[in-house]
C-alpha cells in the first residue's frame, strides 16, 4: 500500500518543486488552481508520467482525471485502488 507521503515526495521530486516540503502539502489541498498547489496543464502531463514511472499506474479514463488529480489524498486512493485490483 502506497502512503500519501510517498505520493507527495514523488510530486515534489517529479515536478521539481524546490521551495516546498512534504509537510507543507495538506492531504486534501487542491493540486491545481490558485487555491491549491497551483499546478497547471503541463504539470498534469508530467504528473501522469511520474505515476507511470514511479507507481506503475496509468490514467486510462480521462473523464476521471480531474477527480483523480484533485488532491494528494485522491491521487493516493486511486494508486492504491489500481494496484490492489
């Protein structure tokens, strides 16, 4: 089972977020938009690649991508659901 801290670490590392620490990202903080971490569409593509490389998980249903990438919590839940199915 993947822990949320692992997902946060891979987001920071994979997207080269130099000025942020794992403990500064709240579990339910929005990843995209001005009210959250502030990621954009280019980050979404890179994050998709990080998921495939680091966790062996692909996003196959693009209609669900927005809810999957909503927060670290939703992302971790998706990774664990896919890996356990």
